[in-house]
């Protein structure tokens, strides 16, 4: 999958993930979390199977973003 598509899909997934987790973040932060989530989701998915559909990439980016947001909340609460 081209890198630009991964960035766009990840940014959209990050915005959606922050809204699903009811986190008040600014748009750039949400997009960065989504892009990182897309990388995490993409790496995790490579171990399972190969997919080139943008829907699959979006779902994995969303799941990766949700995981990163959950970890962020978990470690912020421990301080």
C-alpha cells in the first residue's frame, strides 16, 4: 500500500479513534496518533495475512489507534 494512502487512512482513523474514546485532543495530535496506529495495525496485520484493501487498512489503523490511546490513558493514570 502506498505510503500516502497509509498516512491519509491513519489520520482519519486517529480522528475517529479519539472521538470513540471520548478524548479531547487537537486535530494534529489525533492525526499523529492515527498514523502511528496505522503503523502498529499494519505491522500486526502482516503477521496474520496480506491485504491491500483500504477498508482493511482503515480497520487496522483504527484498531491500532485505539490500542495506542488505551495505552496512553493507562500510563497517564499511573502518574
